[in-house]
């Protein structure tokens, strides 16, 4: 049976839009996927960003007006990759136009916007998912499957982090992610929070309370044009201590010395444990008690994730591979062919994450645990 062709358009021709172009160019690496995407249209307000897509032969339409993509009946799926303050209008318009899409996290600048977005998606009946690629690392999949199987027994504690150091240099010019009017008051939680919310929410863990430690470490940065100092009024680092029936600690750091872009998960229970970090992409550690001894064993998991590829399993898996796997999951689920495999974050999970982040903001103000 031949694969179904899906025509894709991108709104937001920045880093992640280019990553999708790269993933589609590598689609042939997937083994027997039921869908073949074709990137045909790109929208961005920046002519320079649009010119990057001159190298993609299949792109026949470049525009500065996203409504051209919404009105084009030949486009089946959209990738919406714009700053948080633009999510609500764009996502609502896409839903009203009947367009299926994968949207960037966090689905709106705040909880209220996320609620309106999810309500519109449900009313329109479009197929929508939220971008969250890190759980598609093979080691992350093994960790998730180990937890989901019940092999840990009664859960004792979960620690889940997403740590990077992009803002470690205080002289780095300010970006939209460091300004509340664009990123939202939730700051780093909107930028990175879905990375640590996806797996816990998929496992059915819904925190009842959260105590948050929120840090705004660099309060001014230079304007990229003038060099003059500009107020940084969003949170750099967030540590959320959650009660999910057990201690669930979620950390999202934009300033994490010693880390480039690290997603890591450690889970322990009465019968076992599992730990994975993208800093060691081929390695998963599992805990067990054997003959009265506590043992952490090391497993080498290789490159194969949810959807098999031509890449040999002995090789390392990377970020671009995770993007490919996330899109493979999105398009397979849209085609009704996910077949029980791990799927992309849902709109309801995005909304749940916003409820957690809103409670964390309250906690940062009251300095006490707040209900979620």
C-alpha cells in the first residue's frame, strides 16, 4: 500500500520551522511510515527568514500573511511556530479554518488563552497536537515504558528536568523569550515546561499542589540593536515541588551551568527505578534489588525510537532525530495508524500544564504550596 501524501505549511520560519524542513527532507529514513509529508508553503513576516526556504524545492508558496495558508484548501496540515503572544489569534484562526495543526508550546501566553484555544479546537473538531520532541529519544521511551509497565511498584519519587545554558552569558542580547509581553509571565515554564510535563501527564500524574521556587537571575540584557539595557521581566529558572501522591519535582532552567540542552528523568519505586538523560543519549540506568544488594545497571539503547529508521541501532540519537520521530508520531496518529505507540502531547495536556504553571506563579507570590 502506498503512503498517504500530506501537504504541509509552516507559519513561523525560524529555527523550528527550519528543523521541520530538515525532518521532512530526511523522511525517507523512516521505515514503512504510512504518511509522506510534502512541505509546500511557508509564512513569516521576515523576508530573510522566508529566503532560507529557497533551498527547499517543494516550497512553491512563500508569504507574509498566514491567512493565505488558512485559505489554501490544498494544504492539509500546518506547523504553527510563533512566539507565545501570537498563539491565541493564530491557533483560533487555524481551528476556525478547519486546519489540522501541530502547535508550538505552551498553547497560549497564559492559562486563559490556553483555555480558549482548546475550547476552539474541540468545537472545530480539528486534529491538533502540541510540540514536545524530547520524550521521543529511545532512552526516554524506555524510561517511560518501564514506569508505565508498573515495574517500579509503588512510586517513591520522580525528578524530571529540562536544563540548558542559552542565557548563561549575561551580555547576550535580549530575545522575546525574556520579555513577559511576548513570552508570558510564566517565563521559562512556557518555554520549556511542556518538556517536563508531557511524560508525567501521559502517565496520569496530576499534581494536587505545587510549591514553586522561581528565579529571575538576569534582570537586564542589552537591546540587540542599540545595546542599551532592556528589562528582563520573566523567570529564568523554575523548580516546582509537586504533590502527585508522591514527590514530583519538575525543573526548567534557562541558566544551568554545565548543561547545553539536557532532558533527564529519574524515577524510583519500591520495586525498582529508571534514569535517563539526553546528555548520555545511548544509556539508560535501571535500579533493582537482587540477592539483598542494591544494583544500578547500565543499558545501551542505541538509536531506534518509536518509528524504525534505516539508521543502525548502534549509533547515537540526537535532537534532529527526535524532531523526525515527533512528526512521524503526529502524522501517524492523524492517519489513525499510531497503533498504541507513544504520541505527541495533546491539547488537553497543554491545558493541564498551564494549570500547573499558573499555580506555580501563585506559589512564587505567596511563598506557599498552591492548589493546581
